C-alpha cells in the first residue's frame, strides 16, 4: 500500500472516530425521560379515559412517561404483594383500603403528605389513615342507598334505621305478601358492618348491644319475616328477589338501578330510593378504591404528582359520569351532577354523595379478617337457627376471636 493510501486511511479512521465521539456526546446530552409505572385494577374497559389523562399529563410534563398496566381484580393483591417485595415495584398502585392497610402495617408503603390532599373529602382521607399516618390517596367510592318498590310499599313509612325496618316487616308482609328485605347477613362482613353501626366490634362482640342486634335478626328469622336464605345467600339473590317483587327494600349502589332497569323494567318503573338504612350511630357504609406508593418505588415524587392529577376534580367527575361512582374530591362532589333530583338515578347519586360526609367510625379490616368473618357468620347461623341462646353463642364467639390474636 502506498504512503498516500495509508495517510488517507488514517485520516478516514480519525474522522470517523471524531464524528462518532461527537454523536455519542450529543446523545449523552439529550435528557432521558423518567418512566413512572402505574397499576390500576380492572380499568381496561376505560382505556380511552385513562389514556386520555396520560396523554394530557405527558404533554404538560415532557420529561415524564407514564407506563400504564391494568391488572385483573382477582390478581391485584397477589401481584401487588410480589411486586412490593421486589426491588423494582411499580411507582403507583390502585388497591382497596383493606389491603392497603395491611401493607402499611408491614411498613411497605410510603407515607403521603396529608397537606397535598386538601381537595379531598376529609372524612374519606381520615378513613385511610393507619396509626394516624396517611398511606393512600382516595380515588372513587360507592355508598349503598335504600332501593324500594313504592307500589308495594304503599303508605307504609320508609324506615331510616334497622330497628324501624324490623318494626314494619310484619305489616309489609301482611299487606304485600312480600318480605320487607333480604339481609344476606352471612355474606362476607355484612353482620360486622351492621354491628359497627351500633358501636359493636370484635372487642365487645358479646356486649348487651350486640346481643340485642343479634336477637333483632333472630326474631325476624324465627317469625319468617326474612327469607330462610338470608343466612346462606348473597346480594345477587337478594337483587333477584327484589326484581321479582318478592322483596320491598334492597340496599345497593346506584349501579344496581341500571341492572333493575335492564332486567326488570316494570319493577324499575315502581322503584324509588331513600338514604341508606343506618344504626344507632347514624354513620353510613361505603366502599373505596385508592392509590398507594410502595416504599421501594423509584419515582415517588412523580408518582404522587401524577396520582393527584388523575384524581383531580375534572378527572374524577368525568369518571363518575361514565360509571356512577362517587367522587372523593370535595369540589367534584359540589357539582350539579350530584345535586339533582331529576330522576331516580340522580337521587341515588345525590344520597350517596351526601352519605360520604357521614362515614365515621368506619369498619376497620384486620389481618385475619376472613377468619373473623367466618367465626361471626357461624355465630349468626347458630343464633338464628336457635342452636344456642344468644348470650352463650356470643360469649363463645368472643373466646374464638381471642384465639386469632
């Protein structure tokens, strides 16, 4: 090879090296985007809504990319637990408060600055605290209302409490041939929720007030004023009995009105709503979905910022209009969407939204909640079937519950 060719080859290699180095340096100077991983539960049907929010947020935050993953509801707890125990969990996870509280107990969650949640309903925020510390951001809620058949009810008064409902049960049955209601008192923690409305919990399960509430249902059951299936069946069967006009009152969310309208239009024409039936304390049951930030998350600040954007007034209200859920943003709750009585569904939304303001004290789930539910529900069957007197059954229940601690 001639000297000239050697010189040209060396020059080409030199220029390539310089150019490549320049390119690498230029690429190094390009800012990398932060990827925030967000998990939701069973929201795939609302992908246009979620993706629209993500697109808007990313336009306002060009240095952030949101990676959205929707998890089937049945897999939510299992997959979340596995992810949180890893070194690279998602940054933001949609869960229910019960499982969130269990993770908080285990020290697996990042505390949330309560000052950042000033736009939210304060009672809802308070319900999410564990040992006085906030570990979750509320998203949306539901709160059952009293759905009833106004044609069957006639001029019988609408009950406000379980005691009043029990008091009119015989009259309802005599005048209509239907049951006043179908309590499904062994479904999950139903009985515990009822007892909670009377100031009764696991610690005082054998109190005089607890005995009185158990006897209230025992009396109804023994006199056949509630269906025999009340101690074995679920709210789905209760809804079917309502739609077949075998039950006058049904406790359910506004979404159940759509089911009644679709499956029993003639019953829907005679359907009206009233506030949720309460106990001595006057508070309401509610269900809630929230977001948590794992302690090991890589982008906690960005995760909270996106979470507050996703749950702001505008976005919560948009979701509510699509699904009939109750917003947890206090400004969204003031919208006319929740303050109309134009039809039965609007009234159901209005009552549900108002009920969110009276949810304290809320029933707190515990580590071994399923075992607790099983013991309580077994005691319900024992009492209603008259296998033991109520006081003995509840004293035995107290001993069994103590063994779980």
